[in-house]
């Protein structure tokens, strides 16, 4: 294929814009924050399950403490009633029975209060565990919110870059002869379509050409479209090519 060297050199900017478009498109479809956000969602789900268990333990302890406090209140009420009856009775046998029951009630209250202390310690531990777990989940949520905001900003920036580069590419492609553009597009569909030959190095694959390949390029006419022997991209010659 033949094409003016100036037209061939348009492909350098076209390839650069295609690179920008590919990078921006990948960034807007899958921002760098996505993987970590997915990890955080999985981690939050697991930590929430742990929190559910801890909340159950705390609620069980609270229910047990409420039951003990209710039992103590019943013992206190019965003790007050028996004390009043004891003060009012003149029956020795009844008084003896009431005194015996008051001793039993005092023992019962002491046992309940001991059990309350144990449950209160258990409840304190459970509440501390819940608070710690809630703090851990809050940190996960905060990081997730921050990364989500960063991801949205990155997507917006990438989209703007993609749109700008796409417009520039359309304008530049309109200046490239149709046959040359068609060849470039076919090559670009499977990789980099063109690269500048700079200091004997292909700009598409970054391979240094051999002396034999360089000699063949020196012998090619300026308007001849040549390909990189390494990657098959259009090799665009410029004054910086080192030929």
C-alpha cells in the first residue's frame, strides 16, 4: 500500500488516542476501587453475621438480668409482707413459721443477688463486644463510602477523558485516507495498529529492529506503508527513526 508519509504520520496520534480511549474505557467500566469495595461488602456481610450473634448474647444476658431483678422484687415484696405479718401476730407458732420463711427469703435474695452480679459481668462483656463489633463495621462502612465516592469520581474523570479522546479521534480519522485508515483499524482491532519507528525501536511493541530489518526500511520508498517485522503494526517513519 502507498500513502503519503505525512498521512502515515497521522497514525501516530491516532494510535495514541486509541490508547487513551482503551485506558479510559477500562477505567470507567472497572474503576480501581471496585475490587476493594467488593471485598468490603463481603467483609461487612461476615462481620454483620458476627454482630448478630453478639447481639443475641447481649439480649440473652439482659433478659436473664431482668428475670433475676423481677425475682428479687418478688422476694422483697414477700419479705415486706411477712415482716408486717410477724409484727402483727401474737401467735407463737405463726411467728416461728414467719421467722423461718424470712430466713429462707434472705438466703434466696442473697443467691439471686450473687447471680445478678455474674449476669451483670456477662452483660458488660457482651455490650463491650457489641460496641467493638459495631465500631469495626462502622470502619468498613466508612472505607466503603470513601472508596465508592472515589470510584464515582474516577468513573466521571475517565468518562470525560474517553469522550474527549473519542471526539479527537473522529476528527483525526477524517483526515486519514480511507484505505490507510481501513488497514490501521484492522490491525488495531487485534492490538496496536501503528507505532513510530524511533531510534530503531518500534513504538507499538518496543522491540529494537535488527540491522537487516532496518536496511530493508531504508530501501523502502517514503510513501510505502511498511510493517513492523516483530508485531505487524504499521511502522511510521519520522526524522527520529534513526535510519
